[in-house]
C-alpha cells in the first residue's frame, strides 16, 4: 500500500506562528507535559475539540499505584507483567511503577482531591491486581477531577497558549526532523504552526469500532499522521475491549468500571450463574482480555444477555463509590441497587501506538509521544487496569525531561508545500460507519486470517477511492487518516500468527514463544513489518537502526504482499 505523505494543501503562507513546544492533545498526558515545561518555554496546546473532550475526562476507575500498607512496587510490577502476557518491556514497567508514586504526589500538591478513608488515600481493587492499589476521585469520576484541575492550572500559565477546535492533519518535516504541524481550524482553514519540539498526546482509536467507550474524535488519527511522516509504530494488533459497558443503544458506550468487580460485583449469565469461575482461576477479577472473551462465549452459549450484579457491594457502598454509574444507569431505567444490569463488551484502550523509548522519543527527531497514542512497552499484549493514567503522568513529564536534556541548537526551518486535487464535496461509496462495522467484525475481539485478509482488501479499495483528493472538511480528512490507521492495525493483526493477550485468532489459538517479539511498522524500511525481540528491547535513542530482529516478508508498501481473494 502506497500511503500519501500529506493530506492537505499548504505553502509557506499558511504559517501562523512558532513555539518552543507544541503539544497536540489536552488529556492527562498532554496537560502533564505542559505543566512540567519551564516557564521560559513558549508552549502551545492544541485540542481537537474542547479541552476536556478526550478520553481522560471519562476515566472512572482511577490510578494504580503501590501505596497500600501491604503493597509494594515489586507486586505492582509483577501484576503488570502477568497481564501483559510476556510482551511488556520490564525496564519500562519498573520505571512507570516507581516514578508513578512521585507523580501522584505531584497531583496532590497541585490540588487534585483523591478520595480518602480515615485521612488516608482510599484504595480499591481491579482485575488482575493482587492488592488494593487503585486510588480514585469523586467515587467513579477520577478523570473528571484530574482534567478539571489540570486544565484550570494550565489555563493560568502565562507561557501556555491554548487552541481549541484545531484538528491536526499532517506533520511537517525537514528531512527526519519534525518542525511543525498542519491543522484545520474551526473555519476549516489550513494553518501551520512551527515548533522546535512536538509532542503527540492525541489518545487512542476507539472510534474505529462501532461499539466503543471512547468519545467522538478519538479515532487514531495521531498514528496515521506520525506514520505518514516516517515514525515507527509498534504492537498495533493489541486493542483492549472492555468486558462491561451498559447494553443500551448509545453512540459512545457507557463504561461500567472494572472497579465494580473489584468492590465485589459479579458477572452472571441469563440463568443467574457466576460463569467466570469456569473461565479463569481469578473469576470476576480475570484480566480484561479473558473476561471479554468469556462474556462473548457465555452469551453465545446461552443465546442470551450477560449481566453485572452490584448487590454484593451493598447499597450504601454503591452510592458512595459509584455515584456516576448509579445516576447514568438510572437514566436508562436501571437501578443498580435493586437488580443486575445487562452489559456488553466495547472497544476501550489501545496498547499499541507510536513506538517510543524510555523518555517518549520517537524515531523522528524532535517528535515525542505520550499517553495512549504512544507505545512505550509498558502494557505488553494486555493493559493492567488503571495503569493508563499512571503512564500518562510518568511519560508526560519524561517527554519534557528529554527536551530539556537536548543539546541541539538547530533552528526550525520550513520551506515546504503540497498540492492535491481539490474536491469541494467528495461523493464516496463508503462512510465512517462502514469502516467501524468492518473493524468490529473482522479486526475485533476474535479474529481470523481470512477475515483480516478480507478487511485489507476492502480498506485498500476505499483508500484508492479517495487518494489524491483534498477537501477542507474535517470529516473527510479524518476519514483519510482513519483508513491508514485501520489498514495498519489489520496488517499487524495478520502478521502476528498466534493468540496472545488482547489479540486472539481462531486460526492460531495458541500462544507461542516464537512470537515473544514486537511487530514494528516502518514506512521508510524496505520491508515494513519487523519483529524486534522484546524484554529488553534496546531503548536508547540509537535503537532505531533495527540491526537485530527477524524481518517478516510482508511489505505494507506492496499491494501484492498477501494472497488476495478478490
């Protein structure tokens, strides 16, 4: 597949400003980076919508951190490695768990109000955690408390400029160095902003699927933008589906936090049986990949809905711990204190992303990534619950540490232009819903080689239809970026011929030690799918030469790579 380098038309006349650091994304990762930047740095935060429109705001469960009296950093590390099914980078896990404790202290000093019991941080348990180590705020409104506090502080910083409703479409480069970004503003005009350093914190890709907990705009464009500019991507086959969302017709599925089961809630089939004991020795606290497949399997076996029962928690504790879940379920006619509620899985979190080293540096000079858009190696094949906000905090700061340690004195140089065929109102044979349905059916919770092959053929067809076109429409440009990300996720899923963590294939149902490697996609390599041995992966800035590792003989730049069933 030949990918377009740029999706918008631009020239030097489109340049509207220059900063020391540009941060794209206003979730916890991006805001953490902004607040750690020195006051003498000119910082710009660009948000696709409003500042609190991303996934961080909706995070319910909390943040995993080893602060309990019976807990230890070593226990948290082991739980993370267990959930990651052998693909975690241990050094990254250790860094995140250890530094995460200090980042929580930073949040408390900034005024984040975590829930407390008898003057101490209140701790709860979630799936695959061996200890109660999840701190939370507002019961089940942790993300809202973090975002509200961080946005308030960032908005007061005199060195921070905030741009809302600016959609990043392309990265501009000078050789292998990122020098800026091309945005579509709220008036659908292209504006270019230059910067010495560029941090992508654009979030995940849930809106690639028809059922997702992610809000609008979270569709993986950051991955496409980085890849087309030359950045390497890693572990794109690993997408986590959350086992429990409220089964009602919503565009964005309402998440029922895993903390519910951590507090004692249980999954039931239509006969009122606790079926999770048949699927895992951890029963209702099994890792998310196991719980999600169990919910699907049990629903198929019984040909009926699956339910989540809150009653073991107790009515008083439900009101105290889950006020948001209680209120939302009540809006749809469900009283969680009285009866079990119907649930279903939905796309939730991306373990893969832009490959980074231990400080958030990518394979492109001066480009950094943090949060869900990045793949640090922390999560491996399956994310441990509530490690995501911890990663945002740790690597949001690490990106700034790397920038401050940079000794280069090069000035930003931009002298580029691009021209595509302008189409005012493209008439397409497909829509975003078609992409979402294809991804859900073929690149979803359970996959097969035939289904993945079919998806690649269809996505290629759609890409050819819109190639070379430019329209000053956010919807159209999002569609082009989405197709690239969808193709790469499907390609990586077809490459990994085993089942591991969140990646399950009917045709390769077993886990194989031969696949204890990362699938890395690099547009600039002769052959693009590279298997790099994990744990430890070389994590210095010099690791990018790919001198070790087996090369897979499949090339995302060659359409004849796979056997096609046209």
